[in-house]
């Protein structure tokens, strides 16, 4: 910065640069609208098709509400100058408004992610029969909840008093360090990765129908894109270490894009995991597959075990599977089948339900 430039104001560009505000607005509203559609479809599927609406569904509703808040507060920032060079608008009066809206957007961003992760963990707990995987899921759930509470506390104490975050006339007696935000972002990346890695050791060895396995892999690919977004945000934050940008309203738009995409992509993934009944209803021939002899031998009379429901039904009818990843974990007596599932993990490609006589029984956790 040259000595003739006023502090906090970089020199004007010699070439006109377009306002990135419309791009930010598009990055805010388009992913949010897609996520909202998926949440609506999930709610319809759960409430009207399988008639099972549980805690994981309420968590995803809370998540889309928080995402709505993130979208609204980000758009509000564009109305005050976000996306423009700081010397192209009245920074003295508008930057406090941008910073205030930014604080609120961060307030919504992290709960949107957290509620989505809790929703996915609850979904896993309702379909994973193996004790070790349930304990792993509980562990990830605890990490998500504890790290989320820690981060929310850090947001509320970003500065003391809090108004010093956006009001330059207020002197802060305490400011949360940048290291805290790197740590919290690191937790976001780690929990994203753990959540999408949890089902892989069980799902991959299963002898699923080709189309169903393709759907599962597609969902996980989108999920790992969410991990990539989280990692990208972490890299950007590290690159900005100790380098405050006086033209942050323009140069900080890349981080804003990723921040908007991340929670909405996670919501889409969480909802897509429950869409099998809807796909089966709209396209009945798409998911039909001939049941294996083992599945037929274990199929009983009784309705299908569904996500979040009591374990009193037979899960082995292919037409009634309610999750892309739902495992054939019970026989017609309601006993959890472990020996066959464990054998499938040891011998990839082996059908899961190979015999009833070798069934091991445990109580559902």
C-alpha cells in the first residue's frame, strides 16, 4: 500500500471491475432453493409414503431454516456493498452493516451444518445393526454436538462487547483468535469426512443391485464434494493468516461462495439418502431387481423395517426398502442377523443373508 493511499482503502483499479454482488446472490439462492426442494421431497416421502417422521427429519428441517437465515443475511450483505471494491461505495457507513450481517450469517452457517450432521448420524443409527459401527456413529455424534456448542460459544464471544465486531467506535476488550476459527473449521472438515466414511465398510461389500449401488455411490460422491468444500474453506482461511485484506468486500467473495454452497450440499445429501421410496413410487421399474434365493428364504410376512421405526418388521422385501443403504439385518422373527453381515464384510461380494440357522442375536442399541 502506498503512503498516499488512505489507510484501509486500496487504490482504485484502472479498469472497471463488475460488481460481484449478483454472483453472491446467485450462490446464495440457487443452492438454497435446491436444498429446500430436497427437504420438501424428503418430508413428503417420510410423512406420506412410508409414514415415518422421526428426529432425523426434524433436524433436517432445523437445518434448512438455518440455511434460510444464512441466505438472507448474505444477501443483506450484498445490499450494503459486499461484492464491490471497498472504494466503490460509502465504506464508512456500510462496512458496519456488512460486518453485522456477516456475524448473523455465521450464526446460521454453523448450525445449518451441525443439524445436518446430527440428522445423518441419527439416520445411520436407525439402519446400522453392528455394535461397533453404532458406537462409532455415537462417537461422531458426540464430536459434532460438542464442537458445535464450542463454536457457537466462540461466535457469541467473537468480541467483548459483541457490538465491537461491527461498530468501530466500540473498543473490544477481547477478540477470538484466528487459531480458534482454524480449529473449528478443522473440526468441520474432520466430522464431514468421518460421517461419509462411516457407512463405507459395510455398504461396499454388500451384494446390492447394480442400480441401487450406483445410487449409493452417487450420494457418497456428492458427500465427499461437501468434504472438499470444507477443506477448501480451511485452506483459504489459512492463506489469509495474518494478512487482513483492506479490500475484503471484493476479494473475500470466493470464501463466501464456498460458505454458501457447503451447508446446502450437505442438506441435499442428507435428503437424498431417504429418497428411495419416492424414486420407487415415481419410477417403479427403475429399482426393481430379482430377489436372491437367500432373500426369498428369509422374507416373511410383516411390513418392512423402516428408518426410525421399531424393529418389529421384516426388512428383506426389496420393494419395501426405505433407504438406499438399508441393510438386511433381521429375519422374520425380528432377530438381528450378524453372522451373515460379518461374513459379507470378510468376504466381499458374498450375499448378506446366507442362512437363518447361523443367525447371531443381539439387542438393538
